[in-house]
C-alpha cells in the first residue's frame, strides 16, 4: 500500500510567482528611475531577487509579471499628474499652491499596455501549462511523416 495520496491537490502558486516577478520588474523600474540617488542599491537588491527567483522551481510560470512591475510606477505617475497638462492650482490654507503637471496620458498609455500585456501573457501561459499544450507536449506529428499504421 502506498503512503502517497494520489487524490491530493497541489496548491496553485502561479499567482504568487506572478506577484514576485512583478515586484522584481517594479524594482528594476524604480532602480532605473532613481539611478542618481538610491538606484544602484535598488538595482543590486533587485538583481539578487532575480537570481533567487530564477533558481526556484516553478517560478518561470510567473515571469510575465516582470512586465507588470514597471507598469505600476507609470500608473502612479499618471495618477499624480491627473490634473495636467499645465499649471494646476489648489487651495492651500490661506492661499493657493500651483504646480506644473505633465499630461497623464504619457504615463497612462505605456503603463496600461505593460499591465495588460503581462496579465494576458501570464493567463495564456498558465492556461497552456494546465491543459498540457506547452513546449514538448502534445506536439502534432510532422504532416510529411508517415505513421507505422499507414505503411
């Protein structure tokens, strides 16, 4: 009698791997954006996290999350510039405070594209892994090859 339960369900950790890779992608974006201050430290930590994730079994399923990581700072900057483009004034205590803001579309469009591309790619790869049609699996035979039944 076997001690292994064949009906045991293994937990799906693909979303955790996706989130981890998204943090790595965001770390690279933040490191490049802050290169003149703390960027080198952030890039070094992110490179270490990349090596750690790459060495983990099964982490490759969440790799498209690395596309979503840089989307988050872009979407945050778009949100901060939501009143732009131009000079935006807000009431401040007894007076007004004015700041120049950029067009949020410059950040919203690439952020949305990266976020959607990462999510769609992840869901497609996840579905392919579940149905077993990944690389090396269920590969149809060469149309020019003859099977032994046809000979």
